């Protein structure tokens, strides 16, 4: 079985890392898997950039052109948008390859255009890392608005505050025309995203299977807490709350603005405040620090797996206050390192934190409940809690087990006639 995974890159961003881990896990169990990207930054011979410099230039120029066009639309939804108007030329290469099946991942940033996706003549599995495959131009729907993907982007569902051309609706119509006769075999890392795809007008008929993101449990594993803290120059006698994400303190979807009052409430708790400090990775210390009532250690950005395992192992609890998310790598990594997690009960979080042995969930947007959940997890932190988190990760997120689930899906698909 020969499979080609397609993603814009193999390293930058959560979708890229998840896609690369899926690809590597499949190679471990004997699948002839390759990963085709536009921008190659990893020293991995199984990851190829088949279009070379020409593809990179086309993608960069296409991305710039899309950004210019998108600037005409004024929308309350500030998440990343992609028109799918330009592509780097990968469809022709994919069709000429010896692959039995193509597994798409995050193909925005002019990696594949809507038309190029339609032109792929091999069976397609599409691992959905966000909502773009079945939405308009947006990668996540507006939290406060109506789910426009469900009604086909009618004028009535557009936010009253939006202005300019409705590019989201335009992209949706282009997808519907181009993909009308195609079948995509969807893989969703979370039950939530699978349900959103099923409710959408575009993908309601598409077959879909929920398969978690995988992780190398030999890389992400519990390390000695005292040694981890010593290596990072962190206090040994404090309970450490960890928060981190790409653009962790500036992306409102990541919920830092809700974590702030929750931590301030925690700081006022006489049982928690004096003994608790905060760790933040993915962001530098701001020029004007926010008064959280707790000492804060800004760790900066890390891309090394060992460094990340150290950070997770040093913490007592990992907090993800996202208001919208699929199946974040950060929680998978934290659990694999034996660190319990606290999050809002949104998106794929219930798939990760299934019971109190793995942490706690708070009602979406409820700051007081988030503070109470952090305090409760801190109160029961210890070796037993860490062991339970690790066992949960071993049972659900091992990259080889995820790979076997994909292989079974691929085998079913390859028995079917191509549509």
C-alpha cells in the first residue's frame, strides 16, 4: 500500500505536526508512506518537496494574491481565511505518482487550489484539522455567528456587521461546483469536527471516521519532575500551571483573555495562590506584563520534542482555555507526559479529558468554573494522577495504533470503486 500525505509543510503549525506524526506512525507499521509538502524544513528523507523552488514561488505568490483579495472582505471572524484560488501544481504530480491513495491534510496557503483538489484522480482521504474543507474561506466558523456551512452561506446567515464582498459564500459555491461529483473519505481527529462536517451542506453525504491524532510515546513521556524543573530553572516548591499555544497570548480563540481572570481568582484563593506560579510557552514576555497575581515564567517558543517533554513534565497541570479547537496537539502531548489537563468543554476537548483522571472540563467561557477546575486538579496532583494520564495516552494516542486505524480505513476505501 502506497500513500502520499499532502500538507503545506511538515513542521510549522499544529496541523503540520499532526500530519507528520500520522505519516511517521504509518511508516512504523510498514505502510509505504511519503509526505509531499511545498515548504520542506525537516531533515526527513520521507518528506519531499516535489515541485522544488517553482512550487514554493507559486505558493508564496498565490498566498499574497489571496491575502490581497481577502482584504476586501470585512468580517467579524478574524481567524485565518483561504480562498483556494491558487495552487502550486501538486495535482498533476499526484496523478502521475505511483500512490494508491492520497491523504490530504492542511492544503491552504496555495498548496492545492479547489480546482486542483477536484482534479486528483486517486482515492482521497481528507484528515480535517479545521473546518475549511466543508466551509467557505474561513478555517473556523465565527463562534458568535450562525453556522453558515449548514445553510449554504445564504445572505440571511451573514453577520450584520460584515461588509464588502461575501468571499466566504463565494468560496463555498466554488467548492460545491468543483466537488459536486467527488467522494472524500473524511478522517476527523475529534467527534466534534465529524459532527460539524456531517451537519454541513457540502460534506453531509461524505463517509467519515473519527481517528485521533497520534504521538510518539517514546519521545513524549513523563520525565523526572525535579530534574525537569532544574533544567528549566523553575522552582521546586511551587505548583506550576502551564499554558501554551502558537500566538498563545494574542489569538482570542485560544482564550488567554479568559485565563487571566481565572488565574487572578486562583491567586486570591488562600489555599492556591501562595503556592502557585504560571508557565507560558509559545510567547515572549510582554513589554507591559499583565498583573495575574501569580509569578509568571515566559519560556518562549520551542520546537524540540525533548524540550517540550521537559516543560510538560515540569508542570502540575496544563490549561487550554480555547473557545474553539479540534484536537490540540498540546493536550495530547501533555497527557503523554503524564500531565493532567484543564479546558473548556468545547470542540474536541471531551475526547481528550474524558474523566477526572485526565483533568477537568469547565463550561465554555465560565471563568469561575475554570478557576475551580484548575484548583481541583492541583489538589489531586501527584504520581497517581500522572500515571493515569500516561495510561490514557498509551491506550488512545500511540502513533502505531493510530496508524493501524488509518490502514484499516485505507483498505476499506481501496476495495471501493473510484468516484
